[in-house]
C-alpha cells in the first residue's frame, strides 16, 4: 500500500501544479478583459464628453 502512495505522490503534485496554473491563467485573463473593458468605457466617455463640448461650443457660437 505504501508503494502506491509513493508512486501517486508525484502524480498528485503534478495535478496540483497544473490546476494552480489553470487558475492563475484564468485570473490573468479576467484581469486583461477588465482592463480592456475599462479602456473601451473610458474611450466612449471621452468621445461623449468631447461631443457634448462640441455641441455646446456650436450652440454658443450660433447664439
């Protein structure tokens, strides 16, 4: 029975390493997606605020 445990220990360790790597990559990917979404939202807000300023400038120029 002891030989079974000693043979399976490296296998268990390898499985745990692979699992840890998968979890790390999953979090890393989620972080990339959040940064990408934040950048897109920021760009949209900047474009919208720029559009608002242009409209206000045009309105004040035409008045």
